[in-house]
C-alpha cells in the first residue's frame, strides 16, 4: 500500500557515500557537479566536502570543460588517471596480468601460457611466474598499486581449495599475492562477475541500470545476478551453464555429462563448425562471416541456442527479474538465429517473456580482451569501498 509519503532513507556511512560517488563516476566516465549531486542524492554543499577529500587523496580530478548550457558548470569531475590497479585473469589458454587505470586504460600486459593438461601444481607455477613479472614491472617503475582484481573461471563456494573448471589452489594463490604485494587489497571473483562489471562500467549504451541477469557465453557459460552497483556483493554468480539436460550428453569440463555449457561453449561451437578452438579464438568476432555454415550445422546451432534459452528461462523461474543481458558468440548472430534462444526462454519461463515482462538484450562479446574484465573488477572493488583502506570499518 502506498500512502503518498516516501519512507525516509537509511543514513549512509561515509564509505557508502564515497562509494556512491566513485561508482557513479566509474559508470558514467565523468560528471558535472549538479547532475552528480542529484545522482548520488546529496546537496551540492555535501558533495563539495566529499569531493575535496577525494581530490586530496588523488582519487578524482576536476578539469575545465565547456559548460553544457549558458551559465552552467564548467568543472567535469572524473576518476584520477594516476591511480594504478592490477588485473589478473585466468582463461582456458593462459594467465593474463596487467596494470591499468580506473578508466580502463592498460599500461602493461603479459600472458603466460597454461600447460596442455593443467594441474593445481602446474597452474600454481604459472601464477608465480606471471605475478613475478607483474611485481618486477611495478617495482622498476615505482608504481604503488591501489587494488588487485583476480578473475577465475568457475570460482564459487565449493572452490576455495580446488577449482573444478581450471584446477588451482585459491588459498595458495592468495598467499602468493599477499607475499608479493604486501598491503595491497586483493579481491577474487568468478569470471562472469568480472565480465558483467566490464560491460556495466566500460560499455556505452549498456541496456540495463536496475537489477538483471547477465549471461556470459565464452569458453564457459555462466550467469550472474546484477544488483545495486555500490555494494561489492551486488554481483552473485549463478552456474546456469551447468544445468544438465541429459546424462547421455557430451562430457562437460566440470565432470558431468549433458550440461548446457557442453553444447554452447566456444569449444563446443568450434567442434560444431569443424575448426580448432585456437582458430576460432584467433578469428574472434569474424568467425560469423569467415566460417561457412551448412544448413545442417545451422539447424544444430539453433537447437543448441534453444537449449541455452531453456536454461535461462529456468533460471528466471527460480529467481524472477525483468532483464537479461546476453554476451558472447550468440550476440554476433543474425536475429533469425538468435530467435532460437528467445524461443527457448519462452518455452521454459512461466508465462513466457512477454507475460513475465522480461526484456532480453544482446551485448557484444568481451572474451579475448583479457585482462580488461579483471581490471574493470579491480576498479569496481576500489570504488565499492569508497577508495578507503580495505580494513576500514568506519561507520557513518
């Protein structure tokens, strides 16, 4: 029941207020003071006081820009380009490390190949090699890192010691980072969270601003619930790619048979197209025009997309939401092919997308540009803690 009166807002702590400002700047790329104050629900006087602190700490800068209207503001507030972040991103082929800025610009990247048959021990050695390169590069340039973001495929509540997707000992890697980068805040996340963060913070015209489901179709298939961008736990992974459609299906890298990932991941797509996974990765987005698709292969492709749609629809049955953003190779297809995915959602979602008022949007693939997703996640982590020390528990 509505009474016409708005409930008073819960008071925000200093950290939460700073987080609101920094996450808005992260997503907008910069803002003049009046719209920034409105967006974060502060008076211009209160905003000025906090911006003064953020500027003094080297987290933001204000540069003169032509006023958006006569007599309007001329100081554009944006994140400071001198803040250095490190990104560590594990993929099926290699481990990428890099150093970049809050705005996503990369100053350094390095890739170390994974062994053909990785084990927790061999992946640990790859991490040590890559992190040593990262440490040496920052030391030579006397760069002080403000945050490290680490993206791991399949990372979840069951993978603290071992990971079912790419074997690695998370606790051991955490200890390695703590030793090599003492005092630098480190956050681990599932790859899908890093990619969702990249799209939300780096892509213009991202289709959703409220709560929604983000689905990533790359070397794996996964989803994440996306909610309030000012909280670090706003992105919660959901393993929809490991929904089993029949135990007699193809074997998945998680060890089960018949997972939706085993039908729709990039390795599965490469097999269907009759090319190697390496060749498909090298072609990138061009595979759609470079690889001819027979009528039979196209029919099978649509069958698999329908299955992915079923998985998405079933996920929405468990936890309804109004929007689904889909990133990955399906985004590159013509609308006629993508319709199979939408039909799959319609076939499993209670009432169908129209009745459930669910909007589906396809966004460009973001795989293959690592470690940009991990860098976006590192920036998000720094913004979420308001740029304050990780150990800070300062209240309002």
